[in-house]
């Protein structure tokens, strides 16, 4: 019986097993368990990778977003522009600081925030735009930068899904005043537990984040800010340094897999394939197609041993936790439509051509059989 899980760590884990076990041994023996040399080392390496001046390791992606907003002083009465289709964490960070999320619909071909629709949402309370490089594809950064300049807004990238992607050759996570990234295990660069980081070129913001992540303190028992415990775990930092060395290779493998899917599914008229905007690259965190008869297709694939997921079944504005904003169905029709027809197929380093071809054959036979 074929079994192709939605996500598998088999190949990547096998590749790094020896290094990881050694790193854990070194960490254990070092007796430096909080903010030691491994965190500093990873911060240097990830800053270099992202081509930014500073990287500050933090506890996870949501905390990275939250600290970014805090460091910029965004809070009550402020509005933050955010895409209407994103993972809930982007929006949680905004409401966490007491600010109001202002949703902007995505471009239907890229699924990323549509820059053309942003200006009509800018008010005197708008403080920032938080684009999300969704599914691994870089947003249209030229337009976003010119809007933030024109209205004097902060730009905060949510780069949780696109480590290594570029817009006109420049890395995502290097455009904003301050940018967040998640190293949740399933991301393109994933830790073996929770982890995240903030990237910035701003010296003062870097200092403020370092303080905020560590109880608001620079000197033990002297607290300058009302801070948090949002430190990057020393052990995860050591693991991340190992995995970072493979990131470009693994992203390249994801691109290859996406290319196979694109070719093999091209002829299926019931499916809309991912489209990459000119100027952008994607690191295919997810391979998301739009399909007809989604539930039936998903069940059919499950019977064939193929795991799929939906990113995301309910857009943030319709989540129960945001009932207080009184959004209703039809408020953001593009996000709502996407939530009904998107389907993510397996994509990860180690997924073989044979498996991709089996998956696409199953998809084709589903539509052949059900007219
Ligand atoms: C994963 C993710 C986050 C949150 O990251 P965590 O490390 O799980 O807190 C935020 N935004 C987006 C777009 C994500 O995909």
C-alpha cells in the first residue's frame, strides 16, 4: 500500500542525524543552556544568509511578530494592514498588542496581498503594513515599499514561509524595518521544536528586541522595559546552524518538485496551478493548487495513501476568536473563495519523482472518473 504523508522529515533527518547528535552532546557538555555561544553564532549566520545587519533569535514566529510590533511602539488605536488570507499568527500578533487588523484581499493569481488594494485602506491611524510571503512566494516588494514610503508607514515582513525566497534578487526578510521568521519544524528552515527570529538593519531596533526578549533587561536584574521571556533556545540554535547549511539545497529540491507537479498537472482543466509573479521567486513552502470538488478529491487521495492539507480552511476574519469585529461572510470574498478551493499537495526534500508522478496520476484519474 502506497503511503505518501503530507510531510516527512525522513530524508532531511537522515542527512543531518550525525551532526545533530554531536551538536546535542556538545550543547549538553557546554553547560551553557540559555543565550550562549550557539544563539550568537546562529544569529550571525542567519543575518549573513538573509543579507541583513542583525538577526535576533527568539522563541517562535508568533513571538517574533509580537516583539516586532512592540519594538515599533504599535498598540491601541493603531491600525495594521495585513492580508485577508494568511495563517492566524500574523493577525494574532496585531490583536495581541491591542492594535486593529485591517484586512486587504490577495491577488488571485499569487495569493499574496494585492498592493493595488492597499491605499484605499490607509487611514490616519495606519501604522504598518505586514505582508506575508505566503506559501513561499515573495510579495511584490517594490509596490509595498513605495506605499510605506508615501504614507510613512512601517513595513514588517512575515517571512515564516519563505526563508530563501527573493524579490528582484533581494532576500525576503530584508526589506522591512523589522522582519519576523518562524523556524517551526515544518517550515523550510525548521528547528526540532519551537524557534523564530527577527531580522533588521536598524541598530536601535536590534537593541530594543534584544532587551524585550529577555525580560526587558540588558543587565541582570535591571529592567529598562516591560519585557518578555522570548529567547531562542540555545539547543535549537545549534540545530538551526546545522540545517541552515542545507537550506538552499533543500529549497532547490522543493523547486524541482514544484516543476514536476506543474508539468504533470498542466493538462488538468479542473485545477489551477501556482503562478509566480515576474520578479519574485518561490521556495515552495507549500504547493497549493485550486481545485474543483475539493472534499471528494481529498478523500480520494487519502484512499490512495496520499496526505494533503488545506491552507487555510477558515480565513482569519471568520475565526471564532475574532467574532468581536463582527465580520461576516462576503466581507473578503477572495480569501473566502480560496478557503473553499485550495489544496496543498505533499512537497518536501526527499519526495521522489516516482511519488510525484503517482500523486498526479491519482489526481488525473479522479477527474477522469468523476467527469
Ligand atoms: C508558521 C507561521 C507563523 C507562526 O510561527 P510559529 O513559530 O509557529 O509561532 C506566523 N506566520 C506565518 C505566515 C506562518 O506560516
